[in-house]
C-alpha cells in the first residue's frame, strides 16, 4: 500500500513512465507507483480503486497521445466518483458551508444532464469521443462557479445551448480550424479548446491561468439573452447588462460597468498618449483593449483570478461584476494570482507605447 498526503499531491500532474525496459509505472510528480499496489491518502478516508485510477490515466494518455497530463485530483475523481476530489478546480468551494457545497456539486451534475449543455471531445478524424464524463464535469463546474448565485442567467444560457468543443491534441484542434491556443468560434457559437488547456492553471495549490474562463467570456459577450441565441457579432456586454435581457437584467451592474469601463479606457488612452507607466494604470493588458469582446473576456477572467488588485484599481468596474454575479471572489482568494497583475503592469512600465484602443462604451 502506498500512502500519500492528498494536500501535497492533489495538484500534481500524473503521467505514465515510458521506459520500455521497465514495468509500466504511474508517475505522480516525484513519485513512481507500481500499478499493482493500491494507494490511499493519509488525510482522506477513502482508498482509491487502483484499477479505475490506472484506467483513467491510461485513457487520457492514449486519447491525447500523452499531450495532456491532468492532475491527481482529476483521476481520483474518475476512479472514485467523489465530486469533492474536484474542489481544487473550483476555488469557490472553499467558501461554501457543507450544505451549500453539496448543492454546488448537485448543480454541476444537473448542468451535465441538461440537453442545453453540449461538451464534445473530438479527435483528428473529427470523431466524437463520448465517454469522458469527468471532462464534462470539469467544464460544468467552471460554469457553475461563475453562475452559482445567478442560476437565472445559467438557465437562460442553457436554454440557448452551451457548446464546448474540446480536442484531443493540437493537431485535432488545427484540423478543426482552431485559432491560436483556444478560441470562441462565432460562426458555430462554440468554444474550441485543446483539452490539455483545461488543466493548465492547476499545477499549484492556487488556481492560475484559465483559458476556459477567458473563452467563456467571449461566449457570454455574443450571447443575446433577449432571444436566447448567440448573436453574429460581439455585444460588448455580459448577459444581464442590457435592458433587452428580460428578467435577468441587472441595471445596477450595467451602470457600474459603464463607469468602470470608461475609467479603464481613460487610463489606457493616457498611456497611449504618454506611455509613462505611472499609476493609475489600466488593469488589463493592451491585448484586451483591442475590442469590446476581448475586454469582457479579459476582465471576466481577472475578476475570478486577481480580484484584490482589480477591486483596488477600479472599484466601480469590480462592483459591476460583483453585482452581476452576486458574489465576491475576494471571499475565497486570499491572494491574487500574481501573473496577470505583474505581467500587465510590466508592459505599461516598459515605456512601450500601447496601440490605440478599439473599445467603445456607448454600444447596445
Ligand atoms: Zn480573447
């Protein structure tokens, strides 16, 4: 029996040792585990069914030609079917009481079963690989995390169908016309993402980059809650910010968004005229000032990853997200994911002149 400390290992990537001369072993960070030896966690009660665990590791390995190495948490969930193993992927769960926590996972399961939730894993032949429910769980969990306190918006999205198309590897993604590392395809109203990117920001105890959140921000920007369909162009708003959104309309979020976005645009324009890198600086990188859709996607991601810096720099814009999502990520983020903060500040401090902004605020 191998015994591990869950809290030290849940975020470590799992692979298969590939020395042909050796017996196959599962590698979890610095540990190499014999596949016939069961293992358990000293800080958790349950023992993992080893066959199911190995089966999950082998399945991801072969489906993705070893281009995707999920963390221990993912495989532990597949092997045990215990949703709590997935909590590291959903930082909000840290702030929930036992009962609400259970409700969170119940909501995730409900989303998975909803006919408006379409998650596919596609390979290079465009074949649709069905039996990977844990991936759908991961995606559904991210969505529920955003809308846990706005189930009305979530219901509206599901009435319009959420399409998430994942690809087994980069070749499969490119073959399907995927752009850059991940994208929202407005023609098909779907998010396209190489599956490994779903796991990218989770190799340390605190969640980091989140390509999924970013791309989901684009999907939200295109979603028209008035018609429950994706529009053919960017709106520049999140669902619930337009009077035409019906019952989910949240006017106070709209007002705060307009004021906060104006402030970001002013700060950005000031750097375009005079790139002195002096505070107050815009929170986002010049990348998100290209157009309204990037702005929505970029700030959505930052709201859930560096809420403290966001709230300090631009309280109005922060409160627009807070009012819309009816939650405050500062409650469950002790410290920001520093990369976005530092990288963005470093650009403005570098003295480079940012490109002119492509944003507008008076759109509807
Ligand atoms: Zn983007």
